[in-house]
C-alpha cells in the first residue's frame, strides 16, 4: 500500500473540529457502552437460567470455536479469498492489506490519533464506572427485594400484634388481664411483665429491625422498645408499629427494663418497656388537623425559637377551639380541668362540712331573674321561658354566655358580714388545698402558660366599693362613685381617662378592676380581696339596699343580702323593669315566712382562670359558648 499524502491546511482545520466532536461522541459512547454492559448483564442472568441448554452438545459446533495451532501452520493453500477493509479519512481512500504494514502518517495525524486513543481510554473508564454503579444498584435491589419478601412473608408471630377486630372489643367476657397505669411504672418493676393501654404519642423508626413507641395515658408517658428477636418480635411487627398513626389507642405488653440513662422524651424517665405484644384498639386518622406537640407549645418557646432563626408552629385560639377534642389532650389543658375539678370538689366538701346541703335548682324559668340583663328566650311548650344563662354581647376575655355557677344561699342572723366570713374561709381553704394537692397539674399549666402563684392573705382583705373608687382617684383614674361603664364602654377598655361617657349608678369596668387589683397588691400584698357595698342600680332587684345609704347594696363577690319581704321585692322588680307576673310564684314564696338570708355566686371557670393567671376564660371552659361560638 502506498504512503499517505500530506493534508492541506483546510483539512487540518476540519480534523480539529472533528476532534471536538469526538469528545462529545466519547461521552455518548460511554453511555452507550454502559447500556451495552447492562444489556450484557441481563443477558448473562437470562443465560444463567438456561445454562443447561447451552451446555448440551451442539450439532453446529464446526461453525465456530478456537482454531488449533496445527491448523494455523502452513500446510496447503485453501483458495479462500480475504477482502480488504476500506477506510475513509478526510475524503482520502486507502486500502490496508492484511499482510502489509501501514505507512507512518504526518505528525498532525499522529497527534490526532493519540488524542482519539486518550478519549477512547477515558470513555472506557466512564463506562466501567457506570457499570460499577449499575452493579451496585442491582445488588441493592436484590437485597431490598429479599428484605421485602421477608416482611411480606407469612409471620409465625402474627398473633402478637395487629388491629383488634371490633367484635373482639365488644363486652363478651372478663379475661382477667390486669392493666397497670403508666403513672405507676417505676424501677421496682424491673424484669416484670406489664400490660398498659394508652395513646400512641410518638413513633420513631430506627431501622427495619428497631423502633421506639411512646405511649401516653392521663398525661404520663413511657417509652416502649421494639427490637427484632427470635420468637418474640418479627420484622413485620416492627413495620406494624411504625405504621401506627399518632393518637391511636394501643395495648402494649412487655418487660420493664431500666436504661443506663434517663429517657428524656417520657415522663417515666427511669424505665422503658421491651415490647412483646402490640395491639391497636382504636385507629386515629393518619393526618390530624393539629398536632398535640404544636398545641402544647407555649409562647415563650415559640419566641425563643424565632430569635434563634427557627420557625415553630403556633396554634391560635380559634384553631384550638375548633378542634377542642385534640386541644384538650395537651398537658396544660389536662392540668387546667383537673384543677377545675378540685375547685368544685373543695367548694362542695367545705360547705358540707359547715352544715350546708347541696341542691340542684331549675335552669329554666318563666321570666328574667336579672333586671337589665339580656336573656335567651325560648318556647317552652307554647309558653315563653328563659334559661339561667345571659345573652349579653360581651366580647371580653372574662365573659361567657354559658358558665358553671357555684352558688351559696344561707340564713344570716343580723349582718351580711356573716356571708363574707364564709367567703373568706372558703376561698382561703380552697387556695391552700389547690397548692397542696395539684402541684403536678399547676406545674404542667405553668410550663405552657407561665404564672406566679396567687398571693392571698390568711384573713381576706375587705374593701368597700367607695374605698376602691377613692384608691383609683388617688392613682389618677377618675370614676363617679355611683358611675358605670355600659356595655359599649366596656368594649373600649382602658379609655376611661380619655373621657368615655359613663352612666350613673353603676359598676367598675374591666380595666378599672384590673387597675384596682394592681393598687391593692402594691398596698396590701394580696391579689384576692372582697369588694362590697356596690351601687344598687347595677345589681339584681332582689338585692337588699344598705341601711345607711339606699344607693348601695351589700355585694360580696357576685351576691348580697337578699330581700325577704314580698312587697318590697315586688317594688324592686318593677323598678328594674321586670314584669312581676312572670316571677309571681317566686315573690309569693316569701309570703309564707322567710328568714333573713344572703348568698353569693362565683363562676367556676373564672375561679380557675384567676387562680392560674390565665389570660382568657375560654381556656377554662371545656367547650366555650360565647356570642360567636356554639360549636363544637
């Protein structure tokens, strides 16, 4: 074959362009090579399955194979013809004989050839790298496939976990099983088997073989550990646990163990349960409208997170009340309503011990019992009636349309101060008992809603309304001693000094009461005091006027000495704009002989709100009813 001619300059430029294109082509070649390797791998796997057919004798074996050395030694001319390979480079044709050596090309072509060889080497490396990735992926898929088959395979331990069918939850027979309360789990139970029931508070998967489940019951939590072990916990059981939705009710059976370090994420920090059995009693929906962790978060925690550049979920009050069933599960709310229960219990027990008798009065009457107050009206089988609740449009932080009243009525011998004596002793005993018996509940409340313990005296301070007004005046707050802030004025809290017009013969407004409370605390060191001798004009018709000044009456908390003379009672009702006919049976009852008597009433929700220094009475009402809310 003759030598190669020299390339002209134009051809060299074209070679350079083709070298750049060759680089791109080398990448494509790498991908193509990887695809070939993958195809080869699949083919090998397929061929492996049919290896027995490939290894059988082949009748066409003479058409392929390795040529023996003796057949390659020169023996005879066979007459076979080999054809030359035609190669086109830069529009130049050349023929390469199988037996002849090619001539050395020019330097530029040698350099080009060298670069092409380097590109080919790089493409081979890329192909090998890609092939290694594919092989790694293949092995991973095989491993996961084998793991999936193990999880999905029939489980001999299936009876140890799962959803309990409804028919098994219906009362059939007493099994004799004993559940222990989470609050009672401690180190003394180490190595003992226990059975608990509660909500799935938190679920954390560590691996396919291990998971943690925190169970909550009545505000107490314990960590439960699921770890794969022969004949005890299977992979399927761990998968079932991690698939539980939060707030689902579960039964957990296992052995108490004592960890080396305290469990930070549970109330029972000194113990945990090594799970043996796990059953779901009641499923919760997978996506809750609010998370308990978010609802339990306090404002201080949220503000600290913001300062640190973190954004935490804040659940506002309306959202809480919309999903009150969930909101009530937070530790603070659990504490609030346990404190409320104790307030009612102490109230009843103290009065029973003092000779009182508990009664239940009607909650529906034929007319209004509170002069000047808006009332709810309803049809009672064709007759007009009113419930005890007030329909005032009060949008303040301390008013509800529906409330729980704690009321006391008692005989007095000669002075309304006898009623104040009961109030004094009752509430001091109540505050003492709450501080003693509700320490854990108060701590839970304070964690979300920080507050200072209520300051009160052993002998409750008593101030007249006039004394309170004088203290406000001395502090620069001008109030008519017989003045009132009407409903519209009460909506404009804090505007008293700005000249909001007041009605005569009335009451203190919310802001004035708050200011007076601050002054009393500074002067007398107490937040609880009795303010009596309120203006008569803003009190119910059955309130007895003061003997020395008819413009005032004997008010204690929300109460007074009552009018016991029927004629005077009717006169007072008419003066308050009440149709005497609607309360005739009430007035007539005093004509049959009635003692001097008095009493007081307090709202259960308000007592808890003030004792725990909460900023809104809706926090102390299980399902609040205000002018804008009647559900849930």
